[in-house]
C-alpha cells in the first residue's frame, strides 16, 4: 500500500511540475517576444480573426500607397501644367506685339523664329516630365518620352487652326488608372495629345512656319497666320487651364481615398495588435510567479522521491 501511495504521489507531483513548466515556457516566450504566441496556432479561437484583420490591413495599406502615388503624380502634373500655361502665355504676349509690327518689319522674323523654337522646347520639356522614372503625359506608355519636337513642324506639313497636328506626340491614348479602394478606381492624368495641348503645339508650329518662311524669303511674317496662331493659342491656354482643374479634382479625390484607407489600416493594425500582443510587464510578473511555483514543485518532487518504506518503518 505504501509503495502504491508513493507512486501516486510522485505522479501527481510530476504532473504538476510539467504543467507549471509548460505555463512558465509560454509566459517566458510572451515576455521575450511581446506576443501572445509566435504562431497562429497558439492564438487559439482568435487566430481566424487575426488573419482576416491582417489580410485587410495589407490590402488597405496597398490602396493607401496607390492613392499616395497617384496623388503625387497628379500634383506634379498640376504644377507642370502651370509651367506650360505660363510659358504659352508669355509667348502669346510676345506674339501679340509682333503681329502689330510684322507687316512692315521683316526683321521680326528672326526674333519670332527664336521665340517659337524656345517655346516649343519649353513645352516639350514640361510634357516630358517624369515621376519615379515614368513619363507623366504619355498615357500608359510610361516608358516612352511623349513629346519630340526635333522635327516639328515637319518639313512639307502645312499647319492650320482647323487641322490640329499631333505629329510631336509619341505616347498612347490610354489614361492611367489607380485602384484606391474596393469600389473605387480613379482614372487620371492628361495626355500629351489632348485637344488643348494639340492646339498649343499647332499654334506654335504655325508661328514657327511663318517665321521660317519669312526668314527664307527675307520678308515679314504673315500677319494673318500669326493672328490665327494667336487666337488658337488663346483657346489652347483656356483648355489647358480646364485640364489642370480636372487634375486638381483627381488629386483631391486620391488624397481623400488615401486618408480613408490609411485610417482604416491603422484601426485594423490596432485591433490585430490587441489580439496578438501582451503587456510585457504583466508577462514578466507572471513568468516570475511561475518560476517560483516551478521551484517549489521541483522541491516537493525531490522530497517525494526521498520517501521510502524504511522511512515509514522508522
């Protein structure tokens, strides 16, 4: 009877020690990692919720990044269009002064030739703007420089306000789009061959042709052509301002989307953290308590192992 009782006592003490040791190991790991468990399996019933929260967090973070990138692109587009409008407005002002004197002053041809060349190059530089190595005004052909004025207007081409020339444009006709939420995809941007921009280049091309013809023939530039170019340029500038307003709307829309998805992602991250993180100070106190209990359990186990029939006989 004594042997059986001793064995039973040993088994109880050993079982208690194992349970305490397992609890201590879990608590010690939580103290070290700051997590309830380093595996999803260790989270028990909440593991499915945590996985869903983390999946939604990753998706919303991706949408936030999309919206942020799109917002940065549209902001750069907006400032680029401001530069384009300023450049075209400056050229138009100079052209206005030339129109009134050109009929009697052949020397204006050389000045006009220089001005149109500069204006064309400035417009090309603006529309060849890039963001992170991608061209902004080339549609979805972001690896293609959208504007080339090295041979514009082309030799032999006769430009007019009634027939827009887009020979300068090298991109495609598909606007970029970015998904910013589960239900919202924003199509944005301006193509380098948009009607208003094509009007601007055609107007500059008309002025360039008038200047080149005048220089070659040593005569004054054709005032009628310059007046037509001036009027077309005026229309183009107004149209580009409207395009700029559309870009501004897209930028505001993406900014709002970025703020919404970012806020929700932060919420999801917080909820997930509440389910997976532990209070390190509490975990440390619990680990210390289990350590004390484990020490006492080992001592009780050692005392139990020293019990023998001889002890009882004495």
